[in-house]
């Protein structure tokens, strides 16, 4: 089945580009930018990747991205991911980036987006892998800062397909960003947001995302199973869920494989993704393999997960159809 999974044309929709920063590249960028790292070796750095919650992961994630300073740094980061993706037969990716994680440390917005954009163009031309960018707001910062970031993005609107919401969910519900999301919709952006697994008030957050914000997609969202009514709403709308089994295993007590299975059986458009592969040691293929090991999925089910993913992409219908 490993070969079958390897051969499947894949689509990745929940991938934080800053979460693809491998230790080797971190050392290279630190040297390039004259920065010291608190680890002597790649092995020492990897050994420090011990998370047991979303917040313990986020501390190391933000600390790690300090080495990203210049346009070529962002280019190299995205190119490295897209090369790995192409090797795993990923044909299309929608890639999150966290501009505020960079602008808040003095790196200009345009440096970030120009580097990422150039990599996307080169990867399409050189590797045949297509990708689009989703701009995420950091939910533990104020809504006003998210709004300012949204306005700052407008000159680059053609390079960004939609907006998302990530970072620490505790005490930062979707409703905090209602005005930002309303403006984003008016500007033509598509809408998604994280409803991380097993968070406090998980169901209320999913309800707000679906009913108050009206998201086009939900990132994670497995807890929706706790509310039959909300399951029916996403079924009726065809709303997709971007699940990340290996990531779940790091930040909660399990991969939530049974929940993913249940969602599949109910007909919800669930997909399998890697989230932050450099930190969770699993790219999309390893995520699919891990889920298969837990659930013994059939070939039809494995193929269906990829069909779900292509179906819920934010590509124009005719482009989407060419993948299906
Ligand atoms: N959840 C919230 N914030 C994040 C994540 C995640 O899975 N990955 C990177 N930032
Ligand atoms: Zn995520």
C-alpha cells in the first residue's frame, strides 16, 4: 500500500510554510544572517522538538522562524518545501503564511510575499507543482493588527487566494475576527480558519466559524463530531475539513484517526495534510501512511481523500476538474 500511496496524485491544503523550516536550512539561514542559534547541531535541535500541546509547539515554531529575514530566505524556504512536495507527487498545494510573525519582528510584508511568490512561480515552471498562498492572521494578536495586515495585503491581492487564522486559540475565538473576515470577504478573499483539535470551547468555536463567519473551509475541526447539527450544516454546504493526523498526535493525546474515519463515513469532505512537517517529522505522504496504519483504509478510501482535497481546493472549476 506504501507504493499505492506514493503513486497517488496529491493535494495539500493545510501547510504552514514556516512549519516546513527544516533544521538544516535553519542553520544555513542563521549563518547567512549572522545569527546565533541555541543549539550546536541539527540533532540537538531536533531533540528539542518535544511538544505536548499547541502552545508548547508554538513557542518553538516562532523561535525557529527568527532566522527568516530577507526575500531570498523566504524564497529558499518555499522552494525547499515545493521540492519535497513534488517528490511526494503533490500536484497542488495551498500554502499558509504568517505575515505578522515576520512584520512583528521588523521584516517587511513585501519581503515575505515577494520571496514566497517567486518560489511559487519557479516551482510551477521547474517542478510542475502548482501552489497558491493563504494569508493567516495570528489570533493571539489584536483584531486591529489583523485588520492592518489585511489592508497591507491589498496591493498583493492577486497573489493571495484567501485568508486563515492560526496560532494560540485559547481565549481567541473566531468572533474576535468577525470584522476582519467580513472585510476580507468583500475584498474577494476566500475564508478558512483553524478550529484546532480538543481546544477549550472547540464546538462553540466551530459554530462561530461556520454560522457567524461563514467560512469556506475549516482547518482541523475534528471536534465537529460532537455536534450533529453542525455536521449536517457542513454536509449540506460541502464544507471541507483539512485534518492533520500526525500533528494531532503531537499536540493532543492521539492522531484522532477514528474521528477522521467517522467524518469520512458520514460523507464530510475530509482531507489529510501535514501542518508543520519539519516539526512533526512527517510530510503529507507520511501522514497518509500513518492514517492508513491506524485505519487500514482501502484503495478507494485513500483515493477518495485526495479527490476530496482537489474538490475543495480554491482553484477555478475548470482547473480543478483537470485534476479530478
Ligand atoms: N494551529 C495553530 N497555529 C498554528 C498551527 C496549528 O496547527 N501550525 C502553525 N501555527
Ligand atoms: Zn495548522
